[in-house]
C-alpha cells in the first residue's frame, strides 16, 4: 500500500483538519468528526449529511453556501456513530429545523435515525430523506434495498438551494424527495480500492476484467465481466437508467459522470461523450452536465452515471449559486472567494498559525490474573473472579476485556473476512473496543447490568458503520437483563444472551421494520445458536465451564453455515456471497472460541 498517510487511526482526522485549513469558512469539530460552517444561519433550514469517509469530496466537500451546513464523518467506509450525528444536530440546530440527507445504507440509517430520536427529545425539529439511486441493487429485503450513491450530490445541491432561498423544512424535504424520486445511478469498476486500515485491495480482479454494478465501498459488483469499451458501456447502461426512470423522448435531464477516484479526468470526459450520445440518441435533452470526482471510492478505477429528470423547479434550483470546496458556480462563488481571501489576509496580519493535529495515543490496559473453579478444577483466566458456576461483576469485566483484546488483535483478519460487504467490519468494531479499553477505568462496575450498559455507551459512539447500533444494542439489552445483579448463574447468562439477540433484532425493526433471523447471513446466524445452546444446557443443569465451551462451538458452527447461504440482506444480497461466511458471524465465532479457550486453561 502506497499512500500519503501518517497512521490509519489518524487518517480521517488529518484529512478533515487539512480541509478546514484550506477552506477557513469551515471548521472541523474534532471531538465528533464534524465539518460544519463556522457561521450557522439559524433562520434557514439546516442540511446535514455524512457517512463513511473514503468518498471525498463527499460529504465534507459539499459544506458551504447553497449546499450542506454540516457533514458528519465516519471512518473509512463506516457510518458515523449516532452520538456523532446527535452532536452535529445540536451544533447546527436552527429555528427552521434540520433535514438529514441519508444515503440508504444499514449503518447510516440506524445511526442517523437514532440520533434524530435523541435530538427530538431535546426539542430539535428533525426530518430526513433517504437517497436510493443505485439501480445495481434490486429488491433487497432488509435494511436498505437500493443504496444512495452519486445521485446524492444532486439532492444536496437542490435541497441546499431551496434552504438558502428560505424554504420551510417541509418544502425542503419535499424537493429533496422529488430529486430522489427522479434520479438513478449505475457504476462499474476496473480495480478494487485499498482501505488504509486493511492495507490490501478489498477484492482481487484480473487486468482484463471489470466489476459491473459495483458499489462505492469497494464491494464487488453485480457481475464480473471482461472489460468493454466506453461506447459499449454507455450503450449498455443508459437504456437501463432510462427504463428505470421511465424517461420519454423530449424530456430534459441533468447528467453526472462521476469518477471513483482512480480514473483520469480525460477518461471521464471521453466516457461523457459516449454517454451523452446515448442519451441524445434516445431523444433526451441534456440541460446540464457535471464531470469529475464527486463521490469516490478512495483509489478505485471506474465511474458511475447519474441521470436526473428535470422540470422548471429543479432546473432553477440546480442553477442557484453555490460555493463549496467541491462545487462552485454562480454569484456565490465570487462572494465566497472574497470572504476566503479576507480571512487569509487577517490571519496573516495577526500572525496566526493553526496548531498541528496530534493523533491520540492508545492507553494500555494491564493484564490481571483470576481464577475460576469448575467441577473441582481450577482454571486461569485474564480478569478477575469467576468462581464455580457463578460469574460476578469483575468476572464479566474479564470476559469483556478479553473480547476487546480478541477484536483488536483480529482487526485486519476481520476486514478481510468482510468479502461480501464493504471490507470495513474489523476496522469498525475494533475502533469501538479500542476506545472501550482506553475508557476502561471509567466504566461503571457496581453490578453486571450497570457495567454492560456502561460499555454499550462507548460501543454505540465509537464502533463505526452498522456495528455501533448492532453491538451497542446487544450490550445494552444484555445489561438490562441482569441489571442490579452482582452475580449471575448459567441460567441468567443464557437470559443475558437471549436479550442480546432481541436487542440486535429490535435495532433492525426500529430502523427498517424487520430484524434479521437465522438464515439471513448476519451475525445473528452465530449469536442465536450460542444463546440457544446456553438456554438448552442451563435447563439441563450444565456447568458454566461446559456451557461456555459448547456455546462457542455453536457460534462457530452457525458462522460456518453462512458459507452456504446466499445473503438476503443489503448489498451482499445482489452479489455472489456463497462460499464466504458472514463477517459478523465469523467474528463472533472467533471471539467466543477465544473466550472459551481461556476457560479450558
């Protein structure tokens, strides 16, 4: 991997600091990884968007006059946490309300929706729209269906224009939804991309091959084929977009030719020629064309086509002046440039030098020795007292601490296991458990329930993507199941795990109307068998030792079974996911096995 980089951990922080220093009308709130306007106009609707980093200039590059007021930055290809989004909503609240523009991904939907619920409790008026322009994804059953890709840029631009003109929250939401209903996108890739934390390409592909229908997270496309010419690609993709939008000859459209980060501009312009010819041959009139890198996939070579049906209202809002780091046109550009020059001049006159960002150092947790006794034998375990068939608060702390160690040690292997998704699973979950280790001394350890709920707060805030809501909910519901108890039996441990299952499923139901079940190819495929095995053995009076060992075996067996399942959920549902286990289920198998191995000692 050859990248301009300091460390993978500081990558997003360093980038956002650099963006703010280049555009002093913006500020980077480091604590919550939020890029926002320095001056928030409280008399206009606030627009917030965001998502995983790695798509630059999306989303922070669209913060400015006539577009977004704030972008919330997750780790690479991982949704920001609900705590990040919640604080962004508080930092940018206006008297006219806030509209969240959310790309239709599992993690984004979970975290933005949960953040909105928290903000509403504070009296902040929040509404949302969900962009789903990617026609490469069809009829996915769970969480997201079609995902939001480069068409999101049109939503930001047009909704931002109406907000700038003084539209109400209801009016801005309506026009944003109008854009969503009338924009479609389709992409292809010649190479994979390299996530900094992983250090290797997300997928391997031959020199003469391409992924047709690729996503923006480096995940494999709908189909792998031999590379085709620009004209062949245009004449193949354009009819699909026209059909999906039901466009008729004589209609006007806006066209966005979007690069994925690794394709030279000359090739994008060449491709634009062929796409424009295909649209015009179908009798469509192109009102405005945008060519360049707007929603990338780090360093992936490839491109996407986005087409937006226009009417008089959308044309006027598309033309409205805008001034952001990534898009600038109209009168606003001169005003923004003049403002930027004045700020630079003032900083120079005052001899102001912005401070350099310093990455936070990881704290190291000290290992402790403890003892468990089972069937008249003594076993070593990292942590504190686990005696007989009863686990106390310190013992549960030992289990969670070991879980954190296993996750951190397996960060890269877990990323590589995420072959059917975005390749970020290991990075997303490790981030949260690294922070948990840092904040270990501050966790509430009066009783087991209090301790687990306390852990859930860190996990929800710091685990990236969908991992934050899912794992955070598992810990929170598990903790509530044993709240007030300083010791738990095998039976109570089984109840704890069953509530963890319920928490994960409830998160799905709240966010998307459906919780995952065994067979959907998610971490539920490993968690449910483990919880059921604990329940079964508890009824038989099995020891804690035996139950831990058999529970781990059930997790591994459940994860292994996902190899032979075609995923039904999300993006993986339209790719060939058979032959590979689900990353979350695989991860649980590894975690439970390592914990059980310590019991064996």
